[in-house]
C-alpha cells in the first residue's frame, strides 16, 4: 500500500497537468526564462562599473 499511496499524488498531478496543458493557453515558461536572462545580461553589460586598471590609483 505504501507505493500506491506515495505515487497517487504524483499520478494525480501528472494527469491534472496534462489536462490543463491541453485545454488552456499555458505560457511557455522556458521562453519567458530565456527572455529574462537576455534582459539581465543586457543590463549587466550596459550598467557595470568599468574595471580599474593596475596603474590607476
């Protein structure tokens, strides 16, 4: 009974996820995450302080 009890929530979640993905307009999370990373890299490249040179004191 232990494996059935512990696997029930996993199976129920999988079935629910498949249902939602097929019947509703779910956004592509991977695409949103990649867009966020690109924006973060853009900000980092444009607004980073310049590195100090060894001769500058």
